[in-house]
């Protein structure tokens, strides 16, 4: 399985971590997994809600939850925001 290394930022908890994400997975699945991981890593300072949004850090563009990662501009070194 091909993966890319991205930097994940959660502004609500002011945390930032690096994570590998699979290129074949849908953005919605990735966002849920990352949000849950960020909740655990932040000692639950961040609690994911019902709706999780994943955006490009540099331009603020929201990623479509139905697209697969390889169908977006996400690549090694991309910066992602989880809201």
C-alpha cells in the first residue's frame, strides 16, 4: 500500500503531528482516523465531533470526503488541517 507523509495540524488543541496516510483511502475515512488519533495524542484536549473536515493548510481548500487521497493534491510533505 502506498502512503504519503503529511503534517497534521489541529488548531483547536494547538497540536501538530506527522502521519502516514494511505493513497488508496477516501478522504472521509482518513479524516476520521486522523481526528481520532489526534484526540488520543492530545490526551483528549481535542474531541472529534460528528462532522470532521480536512483542509489544505496553505490555501484553506476543503477536501472532498468522497475522493481518494491520490485524486487530491496531497503528497509527501503536505500540511493538513483537521477541524
